[in-house]
């Protein structure tokens, strides 16, 4: 749904600009599967992307919010001495701004780690890391990539001849190796990525939809990339009026002395609600209308996402 809204072609072009040059077919060949990894990408390229994102964030303070295009590059097998010439900085971030990169890092750090790593925060010897796993079609490859301010690590598990094996998935096969490898390396001397406040703006977002909060949404205060801080307002909460028995009523037909209760109700389209309810048993559908106090029309049917 998100890729359909954004556009397959623009995303395809962005991947090509990020040097994912194994993607050699047109956008229509991949379609919406592109957002789920339905394209040709090497572990080398994927690891480079995470490393470049971290490198850009580390340079934000030193570059005073400007960007060095050379931060986005493939790694080298051999050690390269730090460049001594002053980089040619630009105000435009290119395809990914610092605020978007920071938000991505925050989201990936909060993923639940596998097995014994699940309680990593309780141990002083653990390391903060933003990470992601992947599994190729036919269980032929299990990947995991992690990044912190000091290191970027990529892990591949699979058969050299490309034969698939059931159960060969990133979270089970590659992620444990990723964290074991990080444990073997020294702690990061650079702390953690600092929030690029020049490219972030405070905003209130709905706790349940993730969209910008309406006045009656349960909300959290977060920092959003400036370019996206004016996003869509929550469309999944509606203010409902209920009588003392909990039935819905319309304001137009209430008695003068009748004061209804108000409640912000989280309403999903029926198809989404079916799956959401399986993991969230507290989700409740709207109560019925009171027979003597309902609007002449209950509005148009909600669209379902398929």
C-alpha cells in the first residue's frame, strides 16, 4: 500500500541511484514486490547502504547540517586513509536526509532481537545496533545487516550452490551470527548517533495510526523529518457520541437536557480489523445506534485496502 502510494517507478529509480545496479529490469517487472525485496541486490550493496546512512549521520555535526555526497559509496576491501582535502558540501541531502536516516536508525534499533539477545538491554556487555534481516525467495539466502557509529556488519548464510533449505530465514540463521560478531568487536568509541535537530521537527502523532494526531487522538510527541512533518492527519479515529447506556447517538436528535459522552473511537476498515483483532483482542467495533436517535444517513461505506 505504501509503495503504491509513493510510486513504483520513483522507488525503482532511487534504488538504482543508490548503486543497486543488479536491478536490471524496469519498474513494471518488479511491481509492488519491490518494497519487500523482490529484486536483485547483493549483500555487499545492502551493507554499503547501511554504512553510508550511518556515515552521513556521524558527519552531520561536523558539517553543520550540510551533506557530503561521497558519504554514500560502496566500501573498499583495503583500508583507505582519511581524506585530507576539505569535502565539497551541499545543502541538499539527495535521496535521504539526515532526519529520515535518523528515524530509520531509531526504528531498526528497536526491533526485537532473537533468542537470548531479546534482553540485551539488561547486560552492560551488549552493544546498541540498528539491524535488519532478509530472506531470499526459496529460502536460498539468509541475510542480516547491522550498523552502529563504529561498525557496519553484513552476514550471509546459505549454500554455495544456491540450493534452498526450508527454515533458512534471516532472523533465525543470520541474526544470531550478526550479534555474536558484534560481541567480538570493541565497544564503539563514538557513543550513539546524535539526533540531527536541524532536519527534525517536533510533532504529535496518533499512538495507534502513526499519523499526525487529531485533537482527540491519544498522542505521542516525536521528532519527524522536516520534509515529512506535514504528513497526513489521522483518518482512523472518529469522535463518537454515546448515551448513558453506551449506544451511539446523533447530536441532532438529543433532548435539550441530555448530555452525551464523547469518545475517540479507533475504526479500521473491515479487512484490516479482521487481522488486527487477532493480535489486539481489546479492539472493539462501534456500538449500535440508539433506535430513536440516529442520523438519517450513516455515511458512505469505508474503503477496504487489499
